[in-house]
C-alpha cells in the first residue's frame, strides 16, 4: 500500500485554505495591537487581566505565513512510518479470524481456548496503552514506537514458530503489548509533527493504515488458507512491517514538542529545521518554547492526574475523548467484523477459502471508505463527520437488527429430533446459538426438510459428530450442514446491512475518536489523556469480545443489535452535546473550546467564538502553532 494514495489529496486542498489563513493572521495582528488579555487560571474557573507589558512579545511571523506551505517530504515520511503501527493494529485484528479456522484443526482448540487467543491480545493492549502514557512522558514518542515495533516483531516470530498452543497464547500476549503501545502513541506523534492545515488528514492516515492492514490480512488469509500450515505464515508475516518500522524509526527524529518540553532545545532546533524549513523553524521554535514556559509557570510540576482534575477544560476534554472511544466500541464494529464471515456463509457460500476471500472484499470496502474519511476530515470537520457517521451507523445497526429478526422468524423447524444433548432445540436459530450444535438438513426445490440439530465436530471442521451430516454422509452429498447460520430467504439483507455499516463507520467513527484524542489535550496532559482514552477503547473492546456470545444466547442476535442501536442513539446525543469542532484550531488553543460544560452550536458559532478569543487575548504571546504551517 502506497503512502502516495493518501497524500495525493493534500495538495488539492491547499488553495482554498489561503484566504482562511490570511484572515486568521490579520486577526492575530489586530490582537497584538491591544493592551491587555484575559487568561485562564489553572483551576479553569476564574479569569485575570494581564497587562501587555508583563508578557514577552511574540515572535514576528514570516511574510509567507499568509498561505500554508506544502507538506515537507520528511513530514510525509514521519507520518507514513508512524502509521505502520496502525497497519500492525489492523493486520492483527484481521488475520486472527482466518487463522483461527486452521488453528482449531491444528491444536483442537475448544471455545475457551479460542476466546483466550483473541481476548489475551485485547487485554494486553489495554494495559500497555494505560502504561504507555508514562512511557511516552519519560522516554518520548520515538522510543515508545521503537519499543512497540520491537515487541510486535518478537511476538510475530513467537506465533509463527510456536510448537504448541501455550506458546501461541504467549505470542498473542506479546503482540498485544506492542499493539497497545502503538495505538496510543502513533496518533499523538503524528499530531505533534503535523501542520495544522493537514493535521486531521495525517492523523486519519493512521486509521487508513489500520483498515489497510485488515485488508492485507484478509488477502494473506485467503492465500494461505489452502495449506494446513498456512496459519504460521498468516501470523508470522506480521513481523515484516513491524521490522520495517523498527529500522525506519532508528533514523527518524523525536517530536519537537516533546524535546522542548524536556529541555532538549538543540535537538528540537535540528528537528524543526528538517520539518519546517530554514525560513520558518526559528519562529516556530520560539512559539513552542514560550508555550512550554507558560505551561510550567501556570501549572507547575505536580501530578498530571491531579492537574487534569483541577483544570475543568482539560477534564471535559478527557471526558469527551473517553466517551468517543467507548462509543466507537459499543457501536458494535468488532461484532460486525466478527459476523462478516457468518453473513457471507448465510448467503450460500460454504467453502472456507471462498469465505475468506469474500471477507477480503468486505475489508477492502472498509479501507476505501476510510480513505474517503482522510479527504473529508479537513473538508467538513471532525464534529460534522463524526455526527453524520454515527447517525448512519445507527441506521445500519437498526437495519441489521431487523434483518436478523426476519431471519430468526423464518428459521426452519427441527423435524427430526436426535437423542443427544442438542435435541432440546426446536428451531435452527435456537440450535446454532450454542457452539456445540449445528443444523443438518436436506433441500428439494429450495424447500428444507428433515431438519435436525446435531452435535458439531469442531475438531474436523464443518460436519457433525454423527448422523446424516457426519463426514461419511456429507461426502455423498445427502445433506447440508449449517454450523453458524440458518438458511433463510432474508440472508441478503444482512449482507446489505454489513456493507452499509462499513460505508458509514469507516470515514467517521473509525478514525475520528483517535484523531480527536490526539489533539484535544494540552501538551502537558497529552500523553496521559491519550493513554487513558486508549485504555477505555481497549477495555470496551475486551468487554464486547467477552460478552457478545453470551449476550446473543440471552437476548438473541437481533436483540443484541437492537441494544447496539439504543447505544448508538445515546452516543449521537453525547456527540451533539459535548464534541466541539477542532478543525483548523491550533493545538494550544483547543483547550478554549472546552471552557463551557456543554457545547456546541453550529460550526459558524464556534468560529465566531474563536475569533472573539483571539481578539480578547490581545497580549498573549504566540504559542507553538500560532501559524498554520510546520
């Protein structure tokens, strides 16, 4: 996958930004002519007047600041190499479903082992994302990415070479540590090196790589699904991109904001010269230094968590960031991806390899519409894109709930009752809700008859342990076996719902929680804020993974999706009330958007508020991104 695919949209958007930037700099110049400024106290409750003489004068912006310059090549390289972390994230989540088909046969995995192999990665990612905030603050973004790629490479080798299921489980745990560290570090690193006018697209690039990783994983699954040892290649090949990222980041620089925040000024100068150019680096350097000094003066060096809870705007930002990550998972994305293969089977495809290849098509749809999000994020803004995306997701989930309801109501009856433990079920839909049973039937002119619920032979694949759907009878084509679906004339509706869901989810609710979290926290709280929000994402990911099967047994599949629809409605209300528009806003100014408990009016009102804020901050020194270039 070429980075040029995502980058090609950047230059197309530059021209329409010139007038906006020119107007913004005129506002800044007017602000500098006034004599006093309103500044926010650390407690976020009261404001104080500070005379112009008490502040250091801000550096003069370069004459070329009226229009955003094109992205420098190094910034593109930094973003693409960092986004490989997103590719690893997506590849791991995508490859395990195809590999599991072969792993069940190789190691005779029961349901508990299957759940452990999936869940241990998610749990490890949640913990490493939480502690990743400490590592990022102490070691820097670059070193944490190096650690993540090293750990992921080691985990991939463990999985590919494992002689038993115990070492496979250990490899999954190691990979989870790497994925968790990368998931919270990469968006933050990209946001800190990106220019404001391209920050949204560059951070969204990480999610484009996530969906690209899922697509590549589907292709790899399909290519190696014909050999019993194919799972080794599926899991082991993940070490290739992680090794590329490891080698690349040996030669790439640290975030200049982190360097200045930790007193490494000379290194920061060298990085800024490479990323901003000789004509702009000094001005930007002075801005970042002033912001670091102001932050230390206003907030001191106390506990970051204490400072967050004592600063209402930052606490509100954390509330919004965690809420977005929570609703992303509760919208059911992992459930949808989990059911993609089942939905394809319901459409009449029975061959495992064909199912895997068609799953690759589904992953490609996810990738393409994430690419659309890369384009739209700076066009329509974060708030509008997130709201419209979540609304479409809610409609799609409702569509899926109705589809599963129709499928359940048309479920074939059990005509022939067996004498084993699966004999208690009276319909196909009830039969397949348990992992131990499957539906065996015959057809004549599309009419189903002789339906029976039999014990599934999970070890040897798609067949029953005994009866008309055992291996001997299936070879004679006397009966058909349905283990994870029921034949239904409404099956096509579920496939339509699946595609609709991904079309709406991919451009908005997929990337926006990560993009918004990378930019809504001030520098001193960015590592901690992203760590907490990422942990929330992984924790709810784990919650859904561990409870979905039990939930479907308790309230049925359609009941689960009706529940997800209700959660989506609550999420839409949450976003409408609390999420401000951050498009085109400097990282150091975004905190102003969270000064009020509730947000938000239309985008035009937000712009008016920002303009008023600039006019009232007449004597505040320019901060680290007061110009829209880097």
